[in-house]
C-alpha cells in the first residue's frame, strides 16, 4: 500500500494515473497531452505499474495502459477503514447526545 501512495504523491504521476483511469492510453498519447517527454511518461508508468496501480497490454507495436482494478480496490479498502472509523465515532457521539 505504501508504494501506491508514494507513486501517487508525485503530481505528474497522479495526472498520468487520472488520465489512464479516465481512458486506457498509450505512452505517446499521454505524452502528447503533458509537458513531459515520452521517456518521462514511460518512467512514471513504470512506477505506477510497480505499485500495482496500472497494467499494460500489447496492441500491435504499442503498449496500452489501464488502471488495475485490484490496485484501486486495495487503495479504496485502505481509505474506507478510516471512513468507517469516522462514521462510527460520529454515530457514537450522536447516540451519546440522545441519551
């Protein structure tokens, strides 16, 4: 989980992740939309892939990247535990005020 948060801490990498989440994309298409080079986009995608957040597939001579749903589910499960704790604390406070 730490790798995923570390990977998403970089603003450029987070932007790349968000674009891949919106639509599977090849490196060239991503680089055309960003102020970074194709090699830099490839490096960012490698970090995201190593963190388990994206996967790639061969489409002819290109590699198309898409979000790895399991990686996204792991992130959500991690964050949900804090949401669940907050809701439980709110419920306990509301019940204590009613008593």
